[in-house]
C-alpha cells in the first residue's frame, strides 16, 4: 500500500472517487486514527438534504477536508451541516482539466476566470473553509477571499513532469508563491519508481519556496 511506502514522509492523504468506489472509504477512519489527515475529495453536489447527509457521513469518517462543487445551495447546506465541527469545507470552483472552450460546450456563460472569481466570492460569503482552484488563479483569489480561507491547488506537477489530462498546471514552488495554502500531488508520487523519494523531493521544494517567502 502506498501509505506504508510513504511512511512518516507524508501526513496528508487525498481520497477521491477512484478509491472511494473501490471500497476505500473506511481508510479515512483508519488514516485519521493513525494520526494522518484526510482530504476527502468527493465533490458533493445534490439537493441540500442529500449534501447535508453526505457531510454528516464525512464527519463520522473523520475527514479533515471535504470538497463541495461550488454551487450556492450545496455550499449553504454543507456549511449548516458542518457547523461546530473542525471539518474544512472546500468549494470546487472550476476543475483544472477544463478551459474556456469546455465551459462553453457545457453551457456556461462565463469563462474560467470569471466563473472562478464568482464562485470564490460565493464560497467566502457563505462561510466555506476554502476553495479549490488552479495555482495560477491563487494570487487574485487570495486577494479576493483574504488570508484565512484555504486555497487548495490541484494540477501540481514538478518541473519536467507530464501534465497528463490537466490543462491548468503549476510547479509546487510557483503554486505556493501564488498564495496556495495546500497542494494536491498524486500521480507524480504514486506513479514514481520511488514514491517516497518523489514525495521528499516535492516537500523539499515546498519548504524552500516557503523559506524564501519568510
């Protein structure tokens, strides 16, 4: 298991659709009980009652972060359900695999930049714990939502790594420099020949980037 391979090099883990649908949800509790923190990336979107019940289930599992598609009705339901807990709710603005053409094809009137901004403002006003957006959007979003909310940046690729199906990618150092607070790094680690070494290299890059800002 990748958790055993990485050992104490990693303290945060993301569990998304692929693992959840393969029976991996109990791993949330197992990791939490082992002192790890879990980013449960299920991107909830449904009627308010169903979203609220999903948040209740995430709380029971012991997740530290949970993603909600940044539709106002879903975010409001999630915030109400998580009230009084330490669960950080993240509004997913626009998936990093999408660009303006993709949004147009899906029927959206806004391009990526405008939709990210609108959804970030709504997440801030509704009381979400943070947002998920591409790293290069972090700087304007940080100015918009303030210093307290998390900005979680997916699509992180070390220099020279293939982008895969991501269209809006960034290096770890650039993402932190832009104002992201949390980085999502999966394939560059799990697909590496030596995942622990790959994780350590990324963490070193992050530490150097943070030190240069101090």
